C-alpha cells in the first residue's frame, strides 16, 4: 500500500481504495532512499520497468518466474 495513491490489489472490490498510510516495506524503502516511481497490477513478466519489485508469493508466483531468469525471489 502507498499512502494517497490508489491501491486496488487487482480487485474490483478495491477499485477506489486509497490508503492513508504506506505499507511498512514502502516506508523502509523510502527511508533507505528509494523513490517509488509507480505501481502495477500486471504480472512480473509484463513489468520490466524497475530493478526491484515487491510482491506477494502466492503459489510460487514470484519464486518460479524469477528462477527462469536466473534471479531469486525471497519469500
């Protein structure tokens, strides 16, 4: 979640959801100097814009594609 930026979680039920605070990982990244450029609901294979991505590993959806690219996807 990113404060004041629409966060839909890829669901129609959250189509207009705008969080009032960041997810802890977003705060940690920003505290470390990261600049959040954007967000996407697209799968990782279709989002080659950033060097680092954050996602939820449901059924291996991060680990498996990463392994095909000689990368790692920590859980």
